[in-house]
C-alpha cells in the first residue's frame, strides 16, 4: 500500500484508521468531516514526493473537506507538495530527507 484515501470521514473515526502512535497528534480543532490520506505509518517509512503527488491526483476535486495526511516521514519535497495543496500532515519523524538523498542511500544499501 502506497497510500489509502478515505473521503468524508467523521473526525472521531480517524482513530480507527491510523496507528495509536498518532492519537496524541490529532488536534481537537479539526472540522467534523475530513478526508484522510494514509501513507505507510512506520517511523522508518519515508514517503517520497512522487507518492504524495499520486495521492493528490487521486483526490476528488469536488471534495472540499479538510485534507489530512498521516505518514512515517515525508521528504522535504513531499512536505512542499502537501503544503501547496493545503493538506495538513502528521508524521512520526521529521528527519529532513530529500527525495534524491533518500533514493541514493537506499540504492547503496542493497
């Protein structure tokens, strides 16, 4: 699973979709209805901008609900895309990976 989009979900049901480690990061100020984009959610999972772009293109353009992305660690480019598209995100790690650096290290570790 690269990502899963759950549209028009009630805020109180978000806890059923994401791992418990995210619970303390869910603000009570979110609107009652949200759209959730769930990426891989382990602390060591790095989400690249290409994956985020795929998710953005899969969103229903007529859905005006608040968009929230959950994931392990978003690259700098992925965060830029999320912000440009007004998608709030919650990550377990904020290590400043770039797409290029992560791909380089991953390809050399095999």
